[in-house]
């Protein structure tokens, strides 16, 4: 057994867990990488690339396999179809791996998993694809960008074909890790020095002070700046929530759906040790994730609470200067980081998520003091959950939209900002897809 076969076998098991047993890709991959910490950095990168890439391009890969195999993907044995899927990803997208090696290793894996009788089939399909791969063409945008049809249609209708393509292309591009510096704990310069000292490539976002892009590191947990709580993984779009909320010293903030705590920790950082941020989530487990982050970052002006946002907490009525409502949503804006979302989500889920958001907003708007702010955000690109909910909210509750013009830096402008909201689109804006809105209570 070669080293390559070992890595591919690990990738195979990860993919079976994700594609055949509906595991969440980011969780399964993280667990596997934790388990195989002894592997060297290039091997771990190879495994991640195959696993993430195969999930990302799944619809396109299946189209290719079905074009060259008499047995359709859906009818194949799960192990065999997973071996073929990950091998086709390597053939199409990993130039540095020779095609012959891809085919040979796939055959070895099939044999190792006791499918000796199918080794000719695996070899035949893959060699056929390898011979024809330069002449492939895609029947539509769904196959080209590996995006379910209904999502393509929804975005084309809402934003036009060109923007839909820009977004789908952007999802498939390599993502750097975005982190926000806890500037109340250390200066940006010191943090960059520490990261660079450990060999990390660091670039500044140039849009929001203290937001950095990281590349060329193995493990977040291996970085001193992370362990010392000086940085927090947080996309630029999510940092904008803190910018729009703009807490004043001494403010009391309630974050009603807060795990794992990214936005709340940003608020605590912005309060410079004053005031209090109460971060809530539905379960003990979710709250434990928030606590881990709080402990790591070392802020004292932040506490947690297990609280269902759908149940009114009478003690909070008109107590908060700021309520952060970063609500459960369809997650279509973060497909670039969690590609399985696009296959997991069903069109009919969108309406129920939008109404769940309305139910939560109905409860939590009452926590805002007169003159206080409510910031409502989602990490999705869907008008029902976003713009339509804003319209509905303003019709039903005594709030006015907050003018967001200029609050997110000079480079981010949109006409809608003066009406209190902005839909950020990947590829159009320099961040994940995200929706942000802010209101002031009359
Ligand atoms: C988008 S995430 C929040 C991310 C967080 N704001 C951050 O920046 O790290 C939405 C959260 O809502 C929580 N949630 C879902 N339903 C809830 C409910 N009924 N009450 C409280 N939290 C809920 C989920 O557990 C999830 O952690």
C-alpha cells in the first residue's frame, strides 16, 4: 500500500460519510484531520482538497460519470460511486496528479474494499474519461457550476444571469481564511508579526480595520495568535454586523442566536471592557461552543445563556441597547465554505425558514429599549428571508430603518443602505453572501 493510497482511502471514508450518510462536510473533515494529526502537512492538504473538491463539483462529476458509464451513478454501489467521484475530481481538477496514477489508485482502492470484480469497470470508466476530458462540455449552468437547478433559477430571476454566474464562479474559487483581530487585546501589527513569525501568509482586507486573510498554515489551533485569543475566524461580511451595531461604551447587548459567538465577541471587543454582551443559543451544547471562544479570547464583559429565542424572556423586555438577531437561515451565502448546503437544502425549506425568522423577530424586538437598535442578519441570498422580512418587520413593529451609509467603510456602497439594509453577494462584494439590516426603535 502506497502513501497515496492511504491518503485516498482516508478521503474515501470522509466522502462516504458526507455523501452517503449525510454528514456535514466541515465537521466530518475537521474530525478526520484531528484524527490524522500525525500525517504531514502536504498529505493533509491533499485529503482536504479531494474531499472538499469532490463535494463542491458533485453535480458536474456525476454528469461526467453518467456520460461515460453504462451503469448510472445512482445505481452504483456506494463505495464504487465514491471512488469514481473522487477520482474524476482528480482527473478534472488536480493537474499535478498524473491520470494513470489516479486510475491505478482507484483500482487499488476498489480491490482493497473487496470489489475485485469491479476493478475492470472502475479502470475502464476512468481511462475513458481521462482520454476525453479535454472535450467535455456542459449542458447548462447547473452542471457547469454544480448548483441545483432551482437555486440557479432563483438567482437568475432575482439578480439576472450575469450576476448569478459571478456568484457561482466565486463560490468555486479558493477561499482564504478570514480572521478578525481582537484589537482590545493587542494591536494589529503585533498580531501580524506573531502570525508571520509562524510562517503564515497574511494580507490585510483593506476594508475593515483588523480583518486579515490567512494562507499557508496547517492548523488554526497551532497558531499562537489563535490560542491566545487575539484572532477570531470571522468573514468580513459578519464583521459588518459589529460595524452596523456600533456599540457605545457601557451598552447592554443581547445576541439572541449567538453560537459560536463570532459577532458577540466582536461586540465585546468594541465595548473595550465596558457594558455587557449576553450571548444566547438554543442548547447547552451550542452555548458550550460560545464559552470555549469566550474563554480563549479572555473578555470579561460577555456572558452566556441557554434560551430559546422563540420563547419570550420577560426579564429582557426593553432592556437592551442593541439586539443582535443573526438568525438561522438557508445559508446560501456560504456555499463556498460549506458546499454541501447546496445539496442538502430543499426549495420548500425556504418558506419555513423565513417564517421561523419572523417568529423570532416578533419575540426579540421587544427586548430593544426605545431608541435602541435591532440588527437582523442572515448568511443567505434569498429575498424571502431577507428583503421581504425587512419589509414585513417595518410594517409590524415600531422601528425605523437605520441609515447604514458609510458605516461599512468607503468601499461598500449600495442604494439600499440608506433604507437600512444591504444584500452582499459573493464575487460582487469582497466577502461571503450575507444580508444585513438595522433598525432603531421609536
Ligand atoms: C447563524 S448562526 C449564529 C452565528 C453567530 N451569530 C456567530 O456570529 O457566531 C444561528 C444560530 O441560531 C441558533 N438557533 C436556532 N434556533 C434557535 C432558537 N430557537 N433559539 C436560539 N437560538 C437558535 C443556532 O443554534 C445557531 O447557532
